[in-house]
């Protein structure tokens, strides 16, 4: 029986909208606006934060 995966938390910096398109203010020769895409630097364009990975440390010898 498959185990459901819990939902990943949404990035607090971009609220789940990781990629936006920004107009540069100039036009192409065909008359369309030039745009650039910008990704959220916190989640690197995924829209979700990663959970902290637990570090297993061995205590003692």
C-alpha cells in the first residue's frame, strides 16, 4: 500500500509564486515588450522550502 507524502511547506519569501516575469520597458522590433524571468532566491524557483535534514551524530565511542 503506498504511503502518502506530506505536503512540503510553501516558501515564505515568495508565497508559492517562485517565478515572475518583469518587463524591461523596451520593445522588440515586432512591437512586443521585452521581458525577463526572475526566480525566488530563497527557494530557487521551486515555491517550496525544504525541511531541515536531521543530522545523525554518534555520542560516545
